[in-house]
């Protein structure tokens, strides 16, 4: 039983994939992107006044993210709609594809989530610097504090700002990895207990039921974490745009 | 369409009333549990608080360790940054709980 082995990357696509280090994670990323594009393309194509199911899905997802942007960031949030939309659906599809048997969850790698979080942090810092210039650095100076303790408070504020990068990436990565380790452990229990003899079939059935429940739970967690990532992106962009 | 119960009012009014009945119009906030509208569970709050504490500390330890290696001041800066990181973690939790940095009149979230 090796619950961590599932996260090991290996190249796919025979020698062509091996020569450019094209792993199953990359394949799943391309699949997620293709599924999102297909959902939007086939959803938008009918242009019906009364939308069908797929068109309703596409329109609802558009409105959902647009509402999130304008609620959290304000009217300026419309500028960031493409980013938040792409982030939310990339992570959502990544998480949900991962629940599929034999698929791979690319969001269970810290490299992927750290890259996404770094993109958000760099972008929000650059946006803040462009909008506010040097005034951006007043963000780290809390208002109404005596000058004497500022040398202590400013490093704390800066550390708190930088730690967003870690918490944003680790939250998604840890949730997805923990869920899949649990799935693997309980999946292995079924096989091991089932092979151990008739008297162990009842606990084997119990762990089978747990696995079924875990898959449902994983769908919930995957959706929730994509939502949390998108909302936190919006909140960080709000801070960048408004500086309070 | 039955159209019986609340015949009056425009479509928008009836839609708003229906959304209110279903509880769909609550605004998502930073603290909410998610799109399903249910509040966050105790476990999820605990995990989030722990993550905020640890992530600030991890960043601080990394910076302190790296600065020490660079400036050859071995344990001094690491010790200093552990303290600062702990404080930053507390600050993160303070913010997460919606207590910090809200000037009166700023209606953020």
C-alpha cells in the first residue's frame, strides 16, 4: 500500500512526451482547458432566448464569476473577470477531473498551486503599484499607530502580506492531496480486508461505503476549494485596487 | 405557470420574492462556508486558522534562515524572524476573524 505513489509524475505520449517531459499532470491540464473551452463554445453557440441546459450552464457560470468580481472588488472588478473566471474553472475542472478513476489531480501538487498563487500575488502587487505608485507602501503602515513601534509593525505587516502566497497555495494543495490519500487508503482497505477472508468482508464493505462517501466529499471539497481560491483572489485584488 | 398565489407585481418582483424564499440572495463573504450558503464548520475554521498561523511562520523562518546564511549572523535573524512570523500569524488570524484593519465607514465585505 503506497498512498503517496499516486502523486508521482510520469511522462505520457511515448517518446515524444518523454523528450519534452510531458507528464500526466500536463495532460490533465490540457484536458481541463479543453473541457472549459468546449463548455463555453457549445454553451454559447445556440444563442437561444430560452437557454438549453448547456447554455444555461455557460450563462450561469459567467454571471456567477461576474457577480463575485463586482461584489468583492467593486466596479473595477470587471477588468479582472477573465483572470478570475479562468482561475476558478481551471481549478474546479482540475479538482473534479481528479475524482475520475485513473485520472490525475494536478491541483494536488504544490508546484501547480504555488504557481497559480504566485501569479495572483504578483499580479495584485503590480496592479497596486501601477494604480497607487509609492503610496502602495502605506499599505504596510497601519493607521493611527505611534511612530515608535512602526519598525516593529511594518515587518509584521509585510510578513503577513507575503504569507498570503503560502496560505493560498497550501490550502488548495493540502485539501486535494489529503482527500486523495484518504481515497487511496480506504480503497486499499477494501482489497486487503476482502482478501483476508470471509470474516473480514463486513469491514471491507464498511470501507467501501466510506470510499463512496469520500468521493462525494471530494466533489464537495473540490468545488469549495475552487470557490475559496477565486474569492480570495478577488479579495486580494480588492486590497490592491482600493488599498483601504 | 400557475400564476395564482402572487399574481400581482412584475416578473422582477416575483423573482426577487422567490429568491428570498430560497435564501439565494445572501452575499458571499470571505467568511462564508461556500456557495451552498451554509456557515463554515468548526473543523474548517480550525484548519484555516492553523494554516494562517503556520504559513506566516513558515515564510518568516525561510526569510530569517536565508538572511542568516547570507549575512553570516547565524541564529540572530532567524530568532528575530520567528518572533515576527508568530506575530504576523496572529495578525492573519485577527484579520481572518474580521477584527482587524477596518476604519469606520469602510464597508469592506
